[in-house]
């Protein structure tokens, strides 16, 4: 799915920066950990600046974030104008634009149509607005599945997660660009919304199909609810992907997925270096966890190939 505005992924961001050494590091599989600090710093810049081509090109020249504000404003105005243009009446236009503006603070979070953003609109009206925004590529609704094996079924009747066109726009609109400067771990910012949003942006950009097969996993059972940040289909398997720091034993939702899955593979994206570990779920099932720096989210499939071959050997 292409959004209403064109955005670049991290790989293209590095290309515009003209940093051949960083690109070579990014392309290398397995990733050489001596390049970790450099790529992490550049990825944090990417999250701060975003992937709008005009923004990236100006930043590459000026290295000044404040000078980017007029371009962000112009792009937001373009998006809100587009949202207004897809409605047929003045009342609907106002509602649609208001709802669209209010999605930005909820980027990368699950939303409920009823009472969304404390609005007084009915659930049916809000749901219709979100579906229109999705159909016209102004947002993407990412839906959950409760399957751990293929074929999977996507549950469009459950609360979706909101994905917006660009992480840089989200950071600018929500006024958190200064907070992102010199951050060591994006998971510590904005209740993980920035790390989740940029990872989704990279995963979607890496897909080669019209409708990206990127979803998340939920399990709702009495006293045993769980949610895994992302699941992707790879080599006839559904691979769970968490975007969290901490020790593997703390990834409880990931453990619940692995216990139900017909394979022993899992991925954790975080700010740390590449590592592979054999571990066990809380219930005792042996599995293999690949901890991958989140700046490699766009190359997750290439690293999965090497990871699975390494485990099998």
C-alpha cells in the first residue's frame, strides 16, 4: 500500500546522505557489530527527520532540524486537504479532518472507534471515517490475528493499530523532536510509539506486495491475554517480532506465541547489537531468539534466512 505522500525508507535515507560506508554496513548479512553505534545514530536521525524526500534532501545539506518546519507544515496541510476532499458534505469534511488530525497522537497504538479521542461522534461515524482514510491512503489500519500458523486469518472486527505516512511527521506534529535528539533507545520515548511506528514503516516498505502482510498477534483468554507487536509471514511460517528492550525472559507475550507456534523461531528488535540465543519459554519450550538492531527492520527477511540456517546447522 502506497501512502498519499511519498516517503523514503532508512536505506534510501542513507543513499541521499551519500554515506557509502554506512550503506555497505547496512547491506552486510550478518550485520558486523562494529558498525552498530554508527548505524544506530543515523537511524535515530532518520526517526527524527523522517522520510519525506524534500525534508531529507534539505537536512542532508543544512543538518538543521528547525529549518525543516515549513516543509512539515506544507505536507501536513496537503494531507489534511486530501482528507477534506474525499468527503461529500461540509459536515463530513469537518469531521473527517478533525478525526485525521487526532490520529497523530495515537500513531502506532490500537484505537477504539467508540469514544475515540473523547469525540462525541458515534462509533459508526468514526469507523466509517477511519475506513475512508485507509482507502485513500492517508492512514493504514493494521489488524490483528490470533493465528500462529499459516494460513492466517486477519480479524478486521477487532481494534486496529494506526499507521501514518511518516514517522518524522508524527514526531513533528506531536512536538517531540527535541526529545528524540541524543536518545540512546527509541523504546524509552513516547510510550514506545516512535519505535513501533518506524519499525512498521520499515517492515511495510520491505514488502514486495500491494497489500503488506504486516500484522500483530493477540491472544485474549481469561487471565492470559497477550499481544506481540508484529507477525510476518516468512518461508511458510508466521514469525513473531517484538520491539522491546530487556532480557528474553521478560518477553512474556512472545513466549505465549512460541508455545503455540509450530516452530522455534522469534525475533526481538531493539537498540542493542545483533545476537542469537537459545532460550526457553516460561512453560519450558526451547526456542531461538534473534535480537536484531531495530535499524535493520527493513532487512529482517535477509537476516531471518541466515538466522534459520544457523539454527538448523
